[in-house]
């Protein structure tokens, strides 16, 4: 205030903006957190609180669409059910920094389907693509889903009013959310982003990190999928190895 020296009219506009931001909040909608996201504050707080050793997979923002109690799936099962989109297999391992496989880690996933960005707002009611997988004894996992698409952050509140007064993108590049947990290891909340996405350099919430950008390799119809089956449609293959850091007391034991 000392620096800006607002007029009383400007001060009243700021109070009105903050009041409307609060009024937009309810049990499902948190406009203040969205404000923090688009100002880069959420990513800064995330970086401060999740300083991991080099080699560990970096974290990023959780966002508002995590689906609590997502349905458990067998390794390789299809989490997309009849959701529209191009089939996508995501596979790899979860390991510790020393390379040890992490068996029984939970991978809690949520994402858009391949067509309808608006389904993501229904996801908090359990209607979207979300699932819980577990790693195998060798630390491996196999997920069958559909490729996600880019989508807009919610623009019908004060954050939308603010973004509409700038040239800043309100889009998030296509990504899959992961929350990975295993006893003795720091939990990891992160995303995998599709390389080449139009918005990869312009994420509205600054969540993209180089180490989280992955190739979605397009395979022609007739190719063998990571599940072993021959697919009669084109599909994507994504490979990613997650690395978790042991908690200090577990590492010392
Ligand atoms: C998301 O990942 O969908 C998201 C994250 C932060 C703000 C809005 C949306």
C-alpha cells in the first residue's frame, strides 16, 4: 500500500474483488486456492515443502479435482471404462533412489477423458477417469486409460475476471495426475504432461517441470500393446519410472 498509494476508490475495488472471491468459495470450490495457483504461489509453496534429493521425481500442484476413494484396479485394468478417447497404456516402475523396487506402492490417478473437458468437474462426484493401482513385487505398474486433453481452469469466478484482463493462458496442458504413496517413503503428488501439447509452455498454474514431460508414442492399429494384446485401433504408449525418496528415519533403519 505504501508503494502503490491507492486511491480510496481503488482500495474499495480491491476489497470488492476479495469479497467476491470469498463468496465464490464453498465446500467444493476454493477460489482463493485457484488465485494462489494462477499467481504461482501454490507452486512456490509446493517447492518449499517438497525439497527432494536430486534423482527423485519432482512434485507439482495437486489441483482441485482429486477424486477421493477412487476405485481400486488390477494391474493393467482399464480405468477409462467407456470414456471417450484414444486408448493409452502407461507403464514403468516405482523405485527408491538407490534403485530398489517399491512393491505395493499405491498410484492414485485422475485425469480428463479424451473429449469432454467438462467431465473433469464431474470427477469430484466420482464420474470421471480416476483409479487406484498398486505396484507389483518388482515395482512395476501397468495402467490402461485414454489420453487426456488440455483444459481450461475454472473461469466463472474472480480468477476468470482477473485472467481475462491479461494475455496469460487459462489452459492447462494435457496431463495425468498421480499421488503415489508407499510406507517408509515420502509421498509424491505429481503429473505426467504430454510432450508437444500446445500449452506446455503456458500452464495457467505453472505446474510443468521438464522431468515430468513425457512422449505419448502413437502406435498403429495391429501393434502389440504393453498388456500383450494386439490392438485393432491406434493407441498411445507412455513409459515413466517414478523415483521416491525414503523418509529419513526409514533410510537410517
Ligand atoms: C488441475 O490440475 O486441473 C488444476 C490445478 C490447479 C488449478 C486448476 C486446475
